[in-house]
């Protein structure tokens, strides 16, 4: 056993230094890249959450002012929301990416088309449109659908908070 230890000791003593120095540099660079990537991910999550909460103020998380026409209201906000979506998408794990894209597409189509209003206006007769209670219940359903879609998108940031 002493011979083995002596041989290892001689090898380390006679071994060139450059492989160990190279390994040390590689480890330092790897740790630096990991720290930078972690910082970028934190910034992307913060940007995503901030944009969604600022752009959807009054609509999410508590409805305080629901617009008469959701599509018109959302039109100038969608590009900013899409940018936040794209920034965070770079950090979503591959196995979740498909569902993340689907959640965005549902939210985008709902917001772009004004939710259920477009469908309701094309399918209802004039007598049904005058029914105020039904319109209010549909608006409430539209608000709930919208809130669920936003919550479905924001849930993807939770995994990075751990």
C-alpha cells in the first residue's frame, strides 16, 4: 500500500501543472456562467410578473374596472405582454414549453378577440342581447376565464421562486 501511495505522490510531483490549471479555469468559467444565467433567469421572472401585474391592473388579480371592449383595451398591451412571454420562454424547461406556449396562445386569442363577446355577438338574437342579467353573467364568466388564463401563465414563474 505504501508503494501505491508513493507512486501516486511521485506522479503528482512530476505531473505537469497545466492540466490542473486548465481544469481550474474551466470550473471558474462554468461557475461564472451559472451565476450569470441564474441572474438572467431571476430578471426574466421579475420582468414577466411585473409586466403582467402592471399592464393588467384593474383586470387581475382583482377586477376593479372591466373594459366595455376587452379587445380594444388589450390591443396596445399585447405587444408588451408578448415580450415578457418571450423573455421568460428562454428559461422554461423543455418538458413544460409546449404547455407554456398553449397557455399563452389561449390568453392571446382570448384577449385579441375580446373574450366571449365576439362569439356572443355573432350567435345571439336581438332579443337575447337585450337580456341584461344574461349579459352580466356572461361578463362575469369572461372575467373568470381571463383571470384563470393569467393565473395559468403566472404559475410558470413559481418554479423559479423555490
